[in-house]
DNA sequence: CTGCGTAATGGTAGCGCTACCATTTTCGCC
DNA sequence: GGCGAAAATGGTAGCGCTACCATTACGCAG
């Protein structure tokens, strides 16, 4: 004898309830919701009415299980509070808000191991796409990405060897451009100040070094770095360190804008004239750079656009028309401002 | 005749594969992974070996479907780039990284309608808990939260009528404290400058107003607000507006630190002495406040801690011991700095 | 030696949905 | 008018897991 066991799931309406009410088969309801064009006008209306009346919402878990594919984008970034990644993530969210896709956001804390762990967890959900920051995945992570069975977009940087697709720009070129600008403006003892030396910062440093060497100005003592997470207060301290090492310092290319702002404040505090005595260049061009007094020269990067573009490429790939241009370089822009106007 | 149809899901090992390899029943594998203490030492080891060898990772979708409960925390915040919420979210992520729970993060863009939509989407997943920013949900949202069938924590604010639990502080008291500090420091024509006037900002304004009225100093022309999203550059513009309306302005309580920083920069640019001619107080106490020149007085709020506490309360509730203190006020702290040291 | 509580394990039947394969209906065209 | 193809709809059998009940093994009181 079959016991009509009471529903395990708290009694929410299921697709079968909708089907019954609309007088159609369950599969037709399923289709009406996912591929409306394959269901006749009339049934579609009947089904919609039943859905509305019952307040039916499809269970994404059951969907994922049955179709072996979850409507989820996995997104991995190294930091949630760093405005740069927050902007990328915002771009991703905005591009996906009108779609059925949900977002699974992971924070790697700049750790390769944590990235591997999260990739493992995300992969187990059979995501529709994966978006990861950076191009320096560990071999294990790379393998996980390659075997994920979904489109993968690496963002923030471009490089020669994408797992699948890439959207970003060259941090090396950015660093070089910033440094060349200082050199052209007449600065000579130009320091590099960098916190949280992740791979992208390393490449900006490499760009700095290339420019300095090309001009015959490079001196290792001009480089000040720390693995500590960057912050405005750290910028202040690091300028002091840099000046202690090289009192004749007359310019700084900062790893990022937080550091640059800290440097500016320390200059105010120590009555160092900007741009006269010291020139300052930041990186990323946060809103505050143009408002600062004096306004700060920076490399404008297109974070929000990177997020949007990554989603667009992933969606195209999901739809079956993988973009022929797999590596998209969104470039950057040197914003000349008062802090280097000597 | 039964066709041994090839596996739909890309051939990843399932719990049945593990069970076969370990020579036990599937249900025992399930138990070994979820409640190891209920399985004998020996089988546990055998099963673990099989799991490792096959590289088995449980499918969270199947789990959620079978148990009618997903291991997901739904988190709703109004903005991803606002550092304040980014910190809360970071606290949540850090507290949950060692647990099996995933996080579903939603961005409401300060919109009640969008919040309702996301709540609907999140609810359909049967999350383990919901964390939402603010206490001003629409009636529909509130109903959705009440019927979610899981612990709910409202964060950032405290109020009299929690859906379930609350962690935050009083924005009204914060606004009052900031304003009283300016009054005590001797400022009289104290303005309020606020962007993005969400409910929390409204309450900070109410606190400002209460303090000003108590001192007999209130004047509606001192209040300058805009619904535009706050930014440093907006702070600069708004100070200009405020000064145009009230040239005798001698202090400003800013909605938040971005605005305060913009105000400071504008003072520099217009050669207005801080704190002598104008005193400035911010809100939230971002890192840069203490580094700014002059350093800026602000109300320190405990964002990261709010995130951690919210998770701790939710986890306790899930475990069955709902905290007896359902409303947790984490308070705030007035950080006196140079910008109000007259 | 029986009876019975407890611990350890397993079988069965779904959870709510969709892939896959019918089946039915419609329609254009010779 | 008949036929094949295409469009519209439905049935069945899972997806991979766990809730809910057995069932077995074991220890101990009576």
C-alpha cells in the first residue's frame, strides 16, 4: 500500500500543481517558462495565469539537478573591499541582474590555495560560467578551470595564454606609461611605492623599471614595497620610508590610488610642495583623484567595463557563439593632473 | 527493455560510486560526510579513502533538493562599492569561509522593489539564513522574510521591531553625537551635507536636527541634501552649494566620509582654514580619515564586526540555540581629530 | 536464555525538475 | 485527398542526494 506521505518541502507549489491547474502536462509548463516560443499562445496564457495564481517560483536546485547545469556565474576576486574589484563585481552584477543567472562570489584573499578551494566548491555546482581575477592561477587551479566544462573569463589583465577568454589590460604598459609621464615632466629621482605586491603590482613595477632603465634613471633604492595590504595610511608611512632612503626623491609612482592619497597627505603634513618638489602618480583613477588638492595624476582603468565585458563574452559563449576575439584589451588612460604639472 | 542510458551529468563520481568502492551503502557515505560520529571509525576511514581516490565532491544541488534546505546564506546589500557595505560583506565572508555555507550576494541598488525581487529569487533556493541591510523593508519584503522559514538578521541598524534578529547601531544617536561634538567645540552655523539620502542617512539627519534644536541652532537652510549617490567629488560640490546658501557656515556634519573628504579638499582649494574657519565631521571613519591633513573627526562604526556578529547569530539559530538577545547594538565611537580641534 | 534498548547500517522512495523519446495535431504541397 | 514534415504536447525515467523507515548486531537486565 502506498502511503501518500506528506510533502517534504514546505508545501510550496510545484510544477505539477501548476500543470494540474492549467490542465496541461508538467513538461509543457517547464517549456512555457524556459522556451515560450515553443508553446502555443493559448497554453502560454493559461499557464501564466496558473503560475500567478499559485505564486509558483521554480526551484533552482531541482532545475540544476535535472539539467546538470546551474544558472550560476562563479566569480572569484582577491578582495571585496578593494574598490577596484568592487567595481568589476558591480559591472558583473549589473550585467546579470536582468538575466536568470545568479552570482556566486568568492573571496580568495590573494591566496592561490584559497582560490583552488573555492574553484573546487564552485565547480561542484556546475556553474554556467566562471569569471576569475588575474592570469596567474596555480597549475591546479588552471586544471580545475579547464575541466569546468563552462566558459571561463580571466579578468583585470591580458596575457598570452588564456584558459578560455580574457578581458583586461596590460599592467606593465600602465606602469611604464605612468613612469614615462613623470620622466617627461622633468622628474628624475622617481620612486616606486607599492603595497600588496600581487602579480599585477609586480608587472606595474616591471613597467616602471623598464621606463627608468630606458632613461638611464633606474636605482634599486628608489623602489619601496611591502606585502602588507594597501591603505591610505600605509601610503603615508611608505613615503616616509622612501624619503629616509632617498632624501633627494622628486617623484613617486604609486602602486594604486590609496597609496597615492596617503603620499599626498604626508606631503601636506611635511610641507613638501606638490608638484613642485615631488610629483605624484597613482593607479586606477578613483573618483577622489580628480578632487584631491592638488588633483592627482593617475592611470584610469576601466574596471566596471571589464566586468560588463566579461559577462557579455561569457553569455555569448553560453549561447553558442563564442566571440572570435578571445582576448580583449580594454587599455587604460593617463589622466594628467596637477600633481605632476611642474 | 531497459536502456542503460549514458550518464547525463558529465561523468563525475556520485555518492553511489563512492559507496560501491567502499563496499557500503550510499546512505552510509552520506552520513559519514555529514555526521561522522554516527558512523564507525572503520567505515569512516574506508569511505574517506574512496572519496579521496575518486575525487568525489557532493553535488550541492542534489543535496539541497533532497534535504529541502540549501547550504546558502542569502545576503542583500544596497551597494557593492560603498566601502561600508563592502566591510560588512567581508565580515560575513570571513566568518563563513570555514563553514560549508556558500553565500548568495545580492545588490539592491537602494531600491525596495529590487529588494523584493531578490528576496523572491533567494527565497526560492530555501537558504539556510538571510542577512539583509537595513530595517526599512517594504511590507512585501517583510512578509517574504517572515515566511522564508530560516533565520533572518537585519544589519547596520537597530530598531524596535526586528523580523527575527538585528545587529547594528543607532544612526540617530550617531548623528546627534557628531553634531553635539561640533557644538561643544564652539561651532554655531553647522551645516548638514548628505548625499544618497537612504533611511539611515535620514536618521543621521534627524540626529543632527535634534542636537541643533536642543541647542537652539537649527535653521533649515543649513541642511543640504541630494538623492545622488555619494562620492568625494560630490562632497566638494555640495560644500560649494552650502556656502552659497549660508556664507557664514562654520561647520559641517557630513553624511559619510567620502563627502567629508570632498569637503576638506574644497576647503583646501578655496583656502578655507580647517578647523579654524570651518569644522568637519564625517561618518564611518574610513582609514583615510586619520591620515588626511588635517585629520578628520568621524564616527567610527563597526562594520566588519557587524558582519561577523550577524553570521554568528544566524549560525547559532541554525544550530537550534537562538541567542536570547535578539537585538545587538554594537554602538559607535566619536573619533576626535584635527578637523574639529578649534 | 529471553527480551529489549541502543548503535550501526541499509533499502526505498522520493525532492522538483528536465532530457529524451514518443505521440498527436496541423499544414503545405503534389 | 493523401502524405510527409514540422509544430505542439505529453509520458517516462532519471539527475544525485537524503528522509524515513526497516533491519541487523550487540550488550545487558531479568
